[in-house]
C-alpha cells in the first residue's frame, strides 16, 4: 500500500473510526488528524488521539 494513500485516508478520516481499538481492546478515538508534514519526521503534526482515558497530542500525553 502506498504511503500517500494512507496519508489521504488519515487526513480525511476515511476509515471506520468506530472500530478503532488497541490490541488489548482500549478504544481509540481520533480527536484531530493533525496537519500533513511535508518535511522529514512524522507524516502528521499536532494530531490528537484519545486511547481509553489518555489524550495524546503529538508526542505529549495529557490526562
């Protein structure tokens, strides 16, 4: 699968968001997909994801 296709799916939320869970069955919720990074490093910057009760923003977690 091409990386640019995966970036497209992520950017526009074209996946079954209600079926996202970790391997140990914690719910994953995409709060914000972030912004596409055109430089080296992660594909997206400033994304916000909730895993169970923890919110992850980029590389930081806030409880």
